[in-house]
């Protein structure tokens, strides 16, 4: 039996489009009240809905945004780089006064790029399943994006999306609700071709720069995750001098969501 299956639709306020100094409009959703403020950056082909559960127990205001090429955010002409993602993240964080950040996969790499440029930008950060920072991509990650593109072209997204759900969950109500939500999201938003250009250069050209990070970090990885090797989480944690926790199996959002949420909130809510 699988515990703590993620809810895919959460009620709340409506997102808004916000301007950045570099001319890219980003879709943003703010929940909660007061300080501190935490900004959440999702992963490749992800969305605000997927990151909201990570912040459900985090105090203060929570600012979720769609990365460029996702949701209603702009998709300016490419090529794109992680410097561009870091600039977008910095704009959202500056506008909201965020002192903390949560990054998932590609979003975690964007957080690292910003920290390499501004080591004192955040007091606390959480990086969940960080993407490699050296410009490489696991074959499984490349295959996933190619599979999603092919599914969008053919109009048959079901099989591609089902691979994102553990087999014992696919035919449950939660699994089917997730598939419907993901299919709706991908059909609406598509996959900007510029996303492929992000990996033409390292996310962080000099990983040694991360050692200057002035705050505290928590890095969360999963053993057996082909898209996000645990070795990458270990490497990033070492660069940042971060606390590290590696789950002993993948699909933690389905199998250990309560523990994941508690680890994130306990770390970020600490004084």
C-alpha cells in the first residue's frame, strides 16, 4: 500500500504575471502571509502545482513561479542558459523579498547558479533532486524529454505520463488524477524548444564558487532515481557544505511525501 499519495489540485489564490528588469514576464503565485518569504523553482516540464505540496508546511509567504517556457511565463528566443534562469529567479526573489529558496531538479541548478554569483543571496535553501551542474545530463533525462515531445506531437500523452507514476499507483484515483492534470498542463503549455539549449553549457561553470555560500543548505536526493542520480545530490551538498539526506528509493513524492514535506519545513522554519 502506498502512503501519502500527492494531491494534484490545491485550492488557493490566482497566479499573476509579473515583469522582470530583463523583459521576461513570469507567472507567479503567492500563498501564505508574513515573513520570511520563500521562492520555489520547479523542474523541467514541471509547474506550480507540482511544487506547492513542498511548501505546504513552510511558514511565511510562499512564492511559486513558472520558469520561462512554462505555464503563462514568456518563452523568449533562444538559446537559453542557466544564467537566464538565475536572472529570472533573482527577479522573483528580489520582487518578493525572498530570503529562502527551494529548487527542484532544473530549478535547483538555477538556485546554484544564483548562489555562485551571489553567495549571500539566500539565508537558507533546499535543493530537491538537483540536476547536474557540469552541463551533462543523464540519458534517462534526455529520453524523458524526447518521449514527452514525441507524445505531444502524436497527441497520445497517456503512456508517456504513466511512466512518471509508480506502477502500483497508476490505476488508483490519485494516479489517474495526476495523469489528467499532467496531460492538461502539457497540452496547454507544450514544451518550448529552447529548453534543450540549457545544457549547452554548465549550469555552474565554477562549482568551487558554491563554497562561498554564506547561508545554510539542505540537499535531498533519492537512491535509484535514473533522472537524478544520488551522486549528483552528494556532489552538490559537498560543494555547499549542506546537510544531505538521500532517500533509499525513488518516487519519494508518492511514497514519502509526508516525510519530505516535514524535512523541508523543519529546515526552513528553524531560526
